[in-house]
C-alpha cells in the first residue's frame, strides 16, 4: 500500500500543468508595469538569450532583467528568411498596467508556439528604447518543476536574508549578528534571545572558529525552527480553546496595532528623503524627525541607512504615542500619494526628454576629416576650382601672410649660433668621429638610448663647425651656407616639419617643394634632433621626406639623432658608447662636489648600476647633494633592477634587461614592459625623493610634460606657490628643467627672475621617462593645467594680433613656442582621461577654444591641412561639451540656475571655420556639408523639457550663408548663390552687422560680374569700399579695390582701374603682403597694356611674376605669364619689324602648364583665346580655329556663359568669311542672349588693337550686330 501511494505521488508530480509560458518571472513596478525580475534557467527566454539567431522582425534583441513588458502578440506563422513573405501574427495585446492574471493568460499558449514580446529598456545613457523579442514556448511545466523552482527560490531568498544578517559584509556571521537577527525575526516560543542565540551559534559553530557560514546558519536555524514550532503548536491550540470573546477582541486589536506599526516601522533613507520633500507642514516634519532614528548610514554609500520608529515612546505613554503615530501616518500616506503621481508624471517626462535629447544629438556632428590624398582627388575631379586670391574669409583674416625677402636668400645670415653644452665629458672622440663621417656621407644618424647624450653630442658637433668657420679666413668651414639645427622632439606631422624647416631658413614654407625651390643650390648642414616621433608616424613617409630633401638639394648634408636607426637608404649609423666609471665619476662631481667626509670615486659600487648613462649619473649626483649616500642608492636601485629582471626573465633568458636601452622589453605575458629601464629606475628614485620631500616640485614636473615648448616664467609665478623655491629645486638641484631666453640661448634662474620673460622647458629625457612610467596625474598638477589654459589662449590671441598688425616676425617667434604646447594639450586620448579632464566641461571647452584659435593662426599662414586638423580637434572637444550638456546631471543643474547651453555655439563656430578652410583648399562638397551643419546649430533652439536654451547667432548664420553662396559662385550655380547671399544679407540686417554686410556685398558684386551685370557689380562693391574705408579695414579695402579694378578693366574704364590699383598696391606694400603685391602688379600691367604703355606693362608684369613666385602663388604666376604673352604679341621692340610672336606663344604655353597644374579652366580658356588672337595676326587660320575650339571646350566645362558667347561670336566671324553662313548664323544665335544680358560687345580674345580701345557702345549702335 505504501509503495503504491509513493508511485501515485510520483506520477502526480510529473503530470503537466497545461499551457506553456516563456520562463520569465515578472514583478510589479511603481508605475504599475511588469518588470523582468528573473529569467528561469533552461526556460524559453533563457534559451533565446544563449543561442540567439535574430528575432522575426530582424532586430537584434535579448531579454534582460529590468525590462518592462509593454505588448504581447502571438506569431501564427514564423518568418522564413528564404522567403519574401512577412511573418503572420495574431492580435497585439497591450499589457502595460494590467494585472498579473491577465498577463499570464495572454502569455501562455500551446507548446512550441511562438510569441513576440515588446519591452521598454533603459540604456546606459538613461535613454528608454523599445526592444522586440520573439520566443518559442517550450514543453509544459510539471508539478515537480514547480516544486524545484520553489526550492530554488527559497534558497535564493535565504541568500538574500544572509546579506541582511551579515551586517558588516565580512562573509561570516558572528554571535552578535545572530542576536540582532533573532531580535528582528523571533522564533516560535522564543524566550531569552541571548540564550536562544547562544544555543543556535554553538550548534552551528562546530569548528569553534568564532563565526559561522551561511550554510551552517541555514541548517541549524531550520532545525531549531522545526523543534520550537512543534513544541509550541499544541500549547497554542489549548490556549485558543480557553480564550474568551473579550480576550479574542483584545488580541485582534493588538494584532491590528502591530500590523499598523509594522507598515511604517522601518523606512529606507533614500525613500524617506523623497517623502520628506512632500511633507508641507513643518510640525509634521519635526514630529517625524523626532519619532524616527537613523541607523546604518554610510556617507560613502548613498543608498545605505534606515529610519526606525522609536517604539519606547509607546511604553512611556501609549496615548501620546498613538496620537503622534496617527498624525505622522497620515502625513506619510499623503506624501506617498503625491510622490506616486510625480513618478507617473516623471515617466511621461522621460519619454519627452528622450525625444528632445535625440533631437539635439542629431545636430551634434563633427566635420569630416579629409586626407591629403582625398583632397587631391577631389581637387582633380572638380574642374571649376580657381585660386581666388581676392576672397575675404568669414572673419577677414588674410589667406597668406609673408615677410618681404630678396629673391636670393642668404642662408648663412639666417643660421643661429649654437652653444657648447655643459658639462661635456666623455664624448670628445664621438664629436671628431661625427665630423669625419660628415666628410664622407651625406646622411648620418647618431643613435643611443634615452639620456645617452645624443643631443649634447649633436650640439657639440655643430658648435665646433661654427667655431672653425669663425676662425677660418673665409668665414666658412665645410659648408658655405652654414649649419642649421631643428628640434623635432615635439613634431608629430611632416607638414609641420616642413614649416619648421622653412622658418629655420628664414622662409615661410608649407611644403618640401617650396623649400627646395628656394634653397636647391645651397650648401649647408641640416641637423634634425629627436626624430623618434616622426618614425612612429610612418617610416615610409619619413623616407620620402628625407629622400626628396637630399635629391632636391644636392649641396645639403643631414645628420639626425634617434634611439635606433631610421632605415633610410645610404644612412650612416653612428652609435654612442657607454661612459666608463672614471667619466661617470667626473660627471657626478661636476655640479655637486662632495664634502670633506666623503669623496665619490669610480670605485663606488653604484657606478655599476649607472650603465654608462650620463643622465643617470646626473641624477645620482642630485641624490648625493640631498644627503643620500651611494650605499642607500645601491639598495634601492638594485631592488628596482631585480624587479625588472624578474618581470622580463621569460622573454630574456640569461640576459640583462638594462644592457640595451634602445630595445623594447616585453613582460612575461608578451606585452610591452618598457624601454630605457636603467634610466627609468633612476628617474623613479629621483622623482620618488622629490615627491616625498617636495611634492609641489613633482607636481610641477608632471605639469610641464604637457608643455614641450616651454612655459614663460611670468606664467609660472601665477600658477605655483613659492615658484622660485620650486624652480631652484628643479633647475639647480636636479637639473630637470632648462632655462632659456626667447632667442633660444641658455640663462640662469636669477636672470629669468630679473627678466620675467624667460622660458622654462622640461628636459626631453625627463619628459620621455615620465611618459614611459605612466603614473596617475596628481590633483595639484591638474589644477595647474586648468589655470594654464586661459593663459595659453591669451598667448594665441597675441599671435593673432601680431598677424593683424602685420608683425610677422613676432608672430612666427611666438607661434614656435605655443604651437607645440597647444598640440600637446589638445590630444583628446590623453586629456579626456578621468584623472585629467574627466567631465569638467569648463576645462574641455577651454581646450577646444585653444585649438580653434590655433586653427585660425595656421589658416593665416596658409598651413591649411594642419589648420583642418586643429579645427577638427576643436570641434571634437566642443561636441564633447554638448554631449555632457544633455546628460541627466547637467539638465538637472540647468533647471535650477536656468542658464543657456554653451556647447552648440562653440561647435557651430568650429564647423563654420572648418567649412571656410575646406573652401580655400578646394574641398567644396565637404565644405558645404560643414557649413550647413554649422548653420543649423547657429539657429536658435529651445526645448523646455530638458532645459535646453540656445539663443543662436544671426551673425553666425550670415557667415555660413555667405560662405555657402561663395561655394555656389565657384561651382557656377549662380541662382543658388544668389539665394544664399539674399538670406545671409537678411541675417546680417537683423542685427545691423555692417561688417558682415560689407563682406557679403563683395561676393554679391562678384556674382553680378560673373553673370555680366557690370553696372550692378560696380554699385554693389562701391558700398563695401565705402564701409571698409570707414571701418579702417585695410586688407579688406585693398581686396575690394582689386575687384573693382577688374570690373573697370572689363569695360575699359582705365582711369578708375589705375586709381584703384595704385591705392591697393600702397596698402599691400605697407602690409608686406606678397600675394597682394603680385595681384596689384598684374592688374597694373594689364591697365598699362590697355593704355598702350607696353614697356611699363612689361616691367609691372615681370615684377608680378617675381612676387608670385616668391609667394608660391601658381594662379598669379600663370596670370602674369598670360598677360606677358599678350604684351609681347602686341609690342614692337626698338629695332625690330614685328612683335616677338615666338616669345608670346612660349609665355602662353607656360601659363597653360601652370593653369593645368592647378585645374583653373577659366585661365586655360583665356590662354587659348589669346593664342587665337596671336594666330590671327600670323594668319594661321587653322591654328586659330583650333585654339578657339579649345577655349570653347574649357568654358563649357566651367559653365562660363560670357566666355562661351565671346568665343561663339569670334567663330561666327570666321565662318562668315569662309562662306559657312549656316554655321555662322548658329553661332550668332547661341552668343546673342549672353551678350545682350551682359550689355557688352564682342571682344576678340585679348587682341588690343586701336578699334578695341574705343569706348564700348550698345548693341543697337554696332553695324555688325545690326546686320545680323
């Protein structure tokens, strides 16, 4: 009978329970929604998460704990990926806010059927997104499955209870914690709690360790619970039988009171703080604070702490207790109702906030970074690009700024005197060896580990050559044009290397080709110190750069310093050897002579740990001066070496990791361990001593790492407390910092204090080792860095002011110092680390402003690719600020102080500048994209739900629209250009910006001139010229005058043209703007040609070509060649019978080659028209027709309607004379509309004969057009 009963129970437990679910445990939330609390292991949802192959609708989703269930929909026919038919689905049920029984009824279904669930998931950024998951229901659950789940659930609850018991989170339960738990959760029939707890604890603590585990507590607690429950149960039944009605009512009332007290007996601190905000009566708030006590609160854990009701008041006065209790109960109940409504409203606001944040995020875009190869391809594919030197960039900075120079550059006068480094011990033989190698090889490289004296040796070599040149009777030695040193340690791009090389030679060059063109015949020595960073960029680029220099300048020799060989063909490697112990002892005793009690000699054991490194010896001397004995140093340094040997033993078998500092050493796991380990160890010891004894000095060293160009002494005094004391430690004691004058010569700390303008520069070896150590950034150093950014921005603005005042020499000198600092401080990967900038939006915005100002400076020096990189960096930091401004904490803060956002305005400014730079380099598609994005950000926007208030900028809108109009003007889309300029004018007039209106009017005049409306172009540009005169904007005035002179030349108003050109030329000469001088000279030559002053025209055009060549302006050089060909084809030189047509054709071909190189098709068309005029004079009919057809093809590719009409009319005359009347009539009909719109007659190429110099007449008065 018993076995039969057991069999029956087994079958009962395995019996299926009916329909299938999805294996998800839901829990109701505060908004009445059902949230995923647990996913049953092995259930349908669990399997969907493990082997997920994509839901039916194709979106990648999985079920996660915390998702809120929104919709349930049965899938009648699953989606077949090999078919075009969509999935067949049943009715969708909205289950949000429904009760649990309704949801269970909808969720369950037949076995192996499909159901589609839609959840609301909150992402890491706080955004709520919908997630759809398709789950296949499994097999029906049995009663045994339910029992197993309940057992598993009870075990999980016990684990949760264990966390509640283990109050100190130690992982073990003590006797006091058992007592505390039994006070809160008494056992049935429990008497003395201490006796019960002690009995339970002794039974569980079998190993007598003084603590018990969770399993031990669970086992003994359950046994004791069953025992005490069995003992008290009969007694309870007997007592219940004898209880009277009055006692039963009293017991029931007591039970109600206990339930009432239990409801609000314990309230968690975070929830109580929320309730407290909604208790309006101050007496109620005071009463609650007096009746509750706070326990278990830890300030480091925001969610900790509980408010517990004082129950002892009930024992003192039960009537008073209940009176107070009912009052606070009502107050808390009211506050809870208000809080619930707010949570529901907050849930609605979250969806609105999410939409607003997404709307703002769509506006936050970065400019597309284009490489030089992409720029070259885009430039070649766009045939309408021309170098328009007369354009005004958005804020009026000149596109190029040059110092006036002679055609032949005196390199020897441009070299700087190089001082002999001191102390210089142990490298004399190396200097002689290097000089001997220079006589044999053109390319030499000095290699050695960090701190080995490569830079010292290089400077000693250059100093020796300069001294020998001074002692020579001719003033020259080995190199007639001198020696030049370029510090490449902080240079990270070859574009900047080309610029720095140019400034070293006294040039402002932006490419290797420009340098070679200016110095290709010179004989000099070029020294590049520290090219390791350039090799990290790319070995192939380094090879190309060096090879181009050596091939382009046959008289140049080169010497470099690097940790290892560069791998360039025909490179001569010169390795520096280790110093011996005697030389190390001399170096130690040089700056810090020991006292009478001790003398440092070569026999000291610590010399073995210096590894022959001169800088390590200097550090040892610094430590000796701090009263640290060599024995103490040996103990520390030997320990550090043992650590390095132990960590690298797997990769270096029986090898010394300190032996070769140029190698990269690996860890045991194969990762990079470091290099220059010997010097790193000595540096750790020196910096550790500095940190212990003078922490401010260490913090200042970490700060200086970010400023490779150096920091001015007056800036340091504003940052560091007791700056003189700190600098004395770093300069005189440890030789970490060098003091330099503004011209690069060394000076003492006293001289720096007296001048206030010296530069403090961290030694390169120190900076390199600090970067290798990669220690966390100190807080005090971060404070220095934050205070330095406004000073750095002010220095950059000083450079801009020097540019505006045409002080190029000062601008170049200041830029050489701050450019390295700005590039180092705008490395996003480093600066956005948590220990540097983190989420400090003020600091991040300051970095963006500094990079933005640098982009404007580089744009002024025509370093456009580098300006694009700096502008893109600035936009990245501005976008980061914008992203922080739409996060939860920032939104909450703005709701309190009601301040507008700052990030969008800065990002818009960066996008606008990026578009203007791309416009100048010819990347018009990308420029238009950036300008449109910038315009959207410049428009005002207000979203109250996230407290987002952006006022916008009408001036910024006008700048973007003006630049967009200029792009459309360059591409030939004149209607679109007119539309942009019209809206830009409206934006400027909204704020009455005369400056913006004047710049826009210049472009409007160019648009009218391009469409043939010369009278409109004159009236428009006259307005701008008048405003520029009133505003004293000299460069803009000169540019506008050049435009008006071009218009005057086109209608033969030669008097007006000459007057404007002379005034513009005077301005350009005062500002030393070679591009402007070349333009003015070219226009003056054209004017003299029209006035038949041919000798003056030839003189002006020759000067224009010279200035254009010096300024590297291919456009002006080509135009000067073209105009020179026109003059040569017309002017008859004295003693000759006819013009020099051969020379004229040669000038035209030179111009065609230049225009073909820069893809200026309008210039090519003009050249072909001029060639046709020359062939007309030579009576070469076929060559003339061929040239006109080529000109027509060039104009057609650009869409130059007026040029097409002029060529068509010229061909019509030729066809008429040849008797081809039908073809001539066709050409006339094609040319007539354009000429009528422009109010101009036909112009025969550029053939300036006497008839063409007469004043222009209308179409109706011309006999030729009347006849047609």
